[in-house]
C-alpha cells in the first residue's frame, strides 16, 4: 500500500473575509471579535464561536510524576505541585483531568490491526480506527477533520480542513509520522515550517496580481504584514469603537508584531551555519526546520501561530504535533543537555531492541532517565501553558475568552513509554467549550478497561455542537472495549 498524504497547504481553501482586513498583495490580517462592530441583532443573540485544538506529544510520559497528586475532585495548587503539570497552575480552574481512559482499539496486539504499539498509538489516538497492516495508516478520519467538516468556516459555504501544525521532521516513515487523517488511509502531513504556516495564515501565497510583490517585501526586507494594512487599521481605530474594543484591537496587532519579530530574530528566517544561503520565508528552509537545534524556537512559533489562527477565526480546528512516534529530538536546551533522543529515554535504554525492564544483552537503563523524562514532560507542559495563556488573552463577546469557548485537548501517543502502554492515558481538556465541560476537576473514570478513548472523542464531537452517538471503528466491526454516547462525568 502506497502512503497517501495531503499537504496542509494543498487542502486549504480561500480565506473567509469575515473579520479580516485586506492588505496590499492580498495579505489578510484576522481581527478579534469587536463588539462595537457587531450587528445589533447579533449582539442580542448568542455569538459564541467554539474552537477545538489538539496538543499531541509522543513517546509517553513519566507516569510517576505526571498526573495530579491526591484525591479526585476539585483541583488545587497542591494537586499540580511537583508534577509535570505544575506549569499549568495559573490555569488550574480551566482544566479537566479524566483519569483511567484507555486507548481503543487497544495495543499489545489485543485488538489486531497494523502497527506496533508506537504505530497504533499514532494511528488510533485521534481516529479510534484500526491501522492497515502495511503502512500503519489509520483506516478512518481523525476527530479534527470530522469536526472541521461540520463547523469550520470556508469560502462559498464550503468547509475548510483543520490547520495541522507540527514541530520536527515530517512524513518519512509510514504511520508513525501522522496523527491527523482526512479519510481512511489518507494522512495529513502537517506544516512543520512556521514560515509556511504563517504565509498560509496571512494569505501571502494567493494568486492576486500583487501577491509576488507583497511576498518579496515581507521576505527580503522583513517588512511587517501589519504595514500592508496600516491605513485600514488606523481607519478602523478612528471608527465607532468602544475604548475596550480599541484596546483589544491594539493588543491583537501587538501580538502579531511580536510573532513576526520572533520569526525575524530566529535562525529560521535568517539562516544559520548549516545553511548555504539565506532563504526566503516561503521556500528553502525545509531541511533547516528539521534540525535538532531549531526545535525549541520552532515550538514556540507554532504555538503562537496556532493561537492566532484560532483567535482570528482563520480556523476553528487546529492540531499541533510534537515530532513523531518512536522518535523525537535530543533535548539540549532550557537546562536540558541530554545525550539520547526522546524515544530512547522513554524506554530508559540506549539500544533500540530493548523493551520493558530487561537488562540482558546490553539493555541496562540509562542513569537518571526518569528525571530526564520528567524534564521533557515539564517542557511540553510549558508550551501547552503558553498556548493556553495566548488563548486566554483574547476576549470575546460577553466577557469570555477564546480559551473559555474552546476545548484544547492534551494527548499522547502512549502513557508509559517503557511498556508501550495504552492504559491510563495522560489526557487534559483545557477550556469549557462555552460551558459544556466541567472545569478545575480531577475526575475518576475507570481502573482498567471501562473507559475507552473513542467515547472521549465522541464527547468532544458533541461538545462542539455536532450530535453523535458513536465515534471510531463502526459498531460491531471490532474494538471490543469501545462504547457509544458521551462521558456524563465530564459534562457540566
């Protein structure tokens, strides 16, 4: 079976004109919700826009130090203190931890299908579908594409696919590279170059007559996209806006400027010693963005792009994947100086054929690997916290934030990477999705195989306003632990 994947760019349709400024060369800059400009009828109605996001990490976590401490119930600071999730403490009241969810279809060969446990973890996590035997590609669409097909705005009444982003190398080895699927066997190669993602978001790659000149100005002279719409921005500020809307508009444009400065100051835009020549923002940097040393800088840029895209209604569904199954970078930044990549450390072993607790044939543990895994988990949660902070900073009608009206799912390829475990998966739901989900709680779900993750995905589908009785492998076709309906224990 030949791998079929679609680039995110190829799947994009034209940007909607709602709440956008049109700049020179067709550059579109999204605006936050401005109450002063809303039609009177809209002000009197529910104008809530729901969003769904996925923060997808790989290789499992240090299970001893990941979940909240203490009893189930209301989350306190003590629950998160000393855990990998301590960076999320400022958002404690907006978090929901379901404990005891397992993957279905299951791993360890329980439910069949293609792929080793890493492959199943990647293919199943957002699809709840089996993978094919040859390429380990999921045999069904992922939840982000299912939701986007129903709620994502598009041109002429169509629906735009989700925005799929990633950090790390992309699309080279079967299903281990992918978490998002537009259809059975059709994986989506997420955008791993933040300049390309930014060009998509700002519509700098359109076919308008001035597009090439606009792109050249932005690329060659690092001219801000905001400068392309400056006149319209100033005119809008002079319009019938409240003081609150003017402040919101200024904060929004400041955030875009900060994002651009982060790109301009990074070696992604300027090149580094490994590049033979300077590259434009739209081409030529594909190898550079996959270098280990670029990983930390790209991660923050992708987080910021995801937040802006959701807040500006460029998309209502987005995913961000950190590297790929059975892989990952060598973490050598932010106080970490690891010798081995994430996958090797997740097993605690240097050799690739070591599994579990075996010490035979040179399979001794790497000294201190548990602390290294914990440091990696903390780093991931710092990026998750950055995403939540950005979304919480965008206010909407009625005083709520974009985060309040969203559900941002943290998920992982595995739970305990050393054992390839599909049990007791690390999940977080951040944001109430406009009041649908409980907030600030640590919820007991099940001890073993009573809480399949396909039902969690179906609960999210319903939270987004899409009635659904079942998600995943069609009922009766396999996946013995699968369940229909929603998890009432998570609903407010």
